[in-house]
């Protein structure tokens, strides 16, 4: 069942980054599989990976309920999971990289992407300066509007944690590991990264 929350709100940033004719795609920290199932309409094959047993169970139920044959879910820790280099046409992660070592995760995402492939990430960062808090406060009216007009929901028991890296640290690390990456800070407390691996 679909629902609204901040992660879902920013799924279009990821979906709009899928290249036309996408072959194989990977969603890291896929949670209950809503995004992966949407990717299945745009990609030939989709793999969602999550280390949480309940999330993978929900994701498999979602794919089955939609009779999607081109999406599979792997219950595993992305860190150290054996994925071949230069494999995926599209790799994404929605609000999961702050659960991992960010630099190591970005390096691994870039490694498994095929040359010319596209990467799209939506993530959380921490307010560590007065400037960060001022920018964050500008999102409050939008957050209140959506809370009043949408039913904010999500699967119970989804693993969450607070981000440790600041927006500035996220941006600098991404620019170091993914030269030419497009970083954007969004109104409702998310950043996005979009990058194409050099062909
Ligand atoms: C905040 S949830 C986001 C879930 C989903 N992407 C969404 O947008 O609703 C973060 C997810 O990342 C998963 N996760 C965290 N660290 C992971 C790791 N090392 N390997 C695989 N999954 C991980 C958690 O189990 C959780 O489902």
C-alpha cells in the first residue's frame, strides 16, 4: 500500500534520474520496497537490498501483490555484499546512506555502477551551524502544510537513525568521491546527489 512521508515525497527526484531504456537497477536500503517497485516500471530488472528482515518481507509482499516479476529483494548488509563491478545502469539510495560510512558507501555505489550509468541519492544530513538551522527552518511551513494535507505514514518498525554528517560534509565528501556530482539541498530536510559515471 502506498502512503506519504518525506522519503516518499522525494522519490520523484530518484525516479526522474532513471535513464531511458534502463537495464539493471539497484536500490540500497530499500526498506519496504515502494521505490524499487516503482523502478520496476522503468527498468528491465531491479534489485532491492536491505539488511532488515521485516523490511525485506514487506518488500517481497509488495512485489507479489503487484505481480512484479522483474524485481527481487535481497536481505543483506550492503557493506561487504558481493556485487560485481561495472554492473548497474542505475543505482539509488533513499535516506539510507546515513546508516553507513558515507564515503565507503559512495565509493561502493560508484564501483558497481557501469561506465555511463546513473546514480541518484536522496539523504539526510545534520544541522551543525546557525546557517544550517536557518535554512532548515525555511522548510517548516512546507512540512506543516504536508502534515495537514497528507496522511503521514510508513511501515512500522522501519530502522531509523539520526544523521551525523552536516550538509557541508556530505557535499564535500560527495564532490571528492564523485567528481562533477550535482548536489542539491531540498526544502523539506533532504539533499539529493545525482551523478553519471564517466563512460
Ligand atoms: C530510513 S530507512 C529508508 C528506507 C527506504 N529507502 C525509504 O525510503 O523508505 C533506511 C533503510 O536502510 C536500511 N539499511 C541501513 N543500513 C543498511 C546496510 N548496511 N545494508 C542494507 N540496508 C541498510 C535499513 O534497514 C532501513 O530499511
